[in-house]
C-alpha cells in the first residue's frame, strides 16, 4: 500500500494498522495505549501538528475516531546513530538501476537499531533518490554487489526477474581447506541441498529433516597457507535459492564454517563489531537479461576478502 507521506531524511513513514474494535475511542487513544509510556507528549504533538495521516493523506487530530481509518502513517522520531566507519562504492547508475558495493557491517535496509546507518537510507540521502528501493538484500555482515531500483515505473520488470529466479548470483568466501573433525571429506564442485527453517532461538536458521528448500553449488577455487590457522581455501558459491543465511548454513553443514562467522557453526557471545575481522563472505557478481534493453548484463564487485590469498 502506497504511503501518502513522502520519504523524509531517507526514511519511509511508518504505517500502523488500527484495530477494528477495542476499548479505545480515538486513534490517539490507541497510539497512547501502544507507546504512551514512552513519549505521550510526542504523540499529542504529532496529532496537533498534523503529522499523522490516514489513507489518501487525510489529516488526523486528537478526536479522530478509531473506526474512521484502517491504516495511519506517521514519521518516527529517529534515534541518534553513530556513523559506521565503512563506505559504499557505486558500480553503475542509470535511469532504472543503481548498483553498489555494499561494505561489511552496513545493513541493507532499516531495522532494529539501524535506520540512518543503512545502505538504503545513506544512498537515498547522498543521491537525492527518495524512491530508491533494493531489489534484493545482503546480510549486514556480507559485502558486495547490491542492486537497487531508481525508477518506480520500471521497478516491476526487475522484481519479476527475482521472483522467477532469472537472476544468477555468485559469491565468494574463505573457509578451512578441509572439513572440521566429524565431517566427511567433500568432493568439489559440491551441490548442497537441504531443508532450512528459522530457529526458535537466537540462531537464525538451522537444517532440519524434510523436503529440501535450499540449494547451493560450491566450488573450491584455490587453497593457501594461513599460518597458525592452517590451510584455508577460497570458494565460489552459487545459490539457486535465497533463504536467510543460506550460504553460511550450507558451508557450516559441510564442516567448512566461513571465517569470522559469529553464528555458524557455533553461536558466539554477542560482542561489539570488530571492523578488522569482517565475515569472509562477498557477493562477487550478479547477472541477468535486462528487461529494458533485452541484453545480458553482469555487475562485479571490486572488493576483495581480507583473508583471501
């Protein structure tokens, strides 16, 4: 559903669905119920200033009845954020697409404690592109090629490519050259197929029994001596599906957990980001037939994994 409020400071207005019924007479009563313990004066001020709207941009006030609107929109008060010491590099830009190298540690889109310090909001503000939307996502800890749509009129043509799996993605990672103890040897190239689900605990994904819903082709490109860490290897990963943390889980399932992965195969205690030890996973390239030009295109990352040799 299209927001009646424009993007402000690179951030979309928040949409809230009002309940069909309840012990609240007005929309403001309900918002007070939800967030009045945090900032009651701020809620009142928003209504008085006409900063809360319903469908079609209709202004709400303190007395707007709960049943008058199903959805309302408003701007959140943005928290102060420390700028992350990483930068985004632009690889390509035209009237339809923006392609960038997203650095490690920078989220793709707002969420949790990261709002302004995300690739999307930074780029919207930097390039004055309020309609910018990512066509896919990279984990915060994953670096590399990120494709964004700059044109709402042609956005759907690119979204269809992702929906129909007509986009080929290539990743690289650094892991041990041989599987950890207890895991069988691996013959490369290997095709990993299993069933992944979201876990109920902090570990975000896990492999379970059942019909496979994920698939990744893994190729070992080269091995090298990593000193006290023994022999490591550079791998090429080609996912045919796109589950959250799929590549990290698939490598860990082979006993080849990616270097500096704090989640898989073992969940480490939460610690501040160590910018000298990024996750050794890189979205190296993306290719597809452009739906506008009808020509095959490929975009490649210019970044390198710090632990690769």
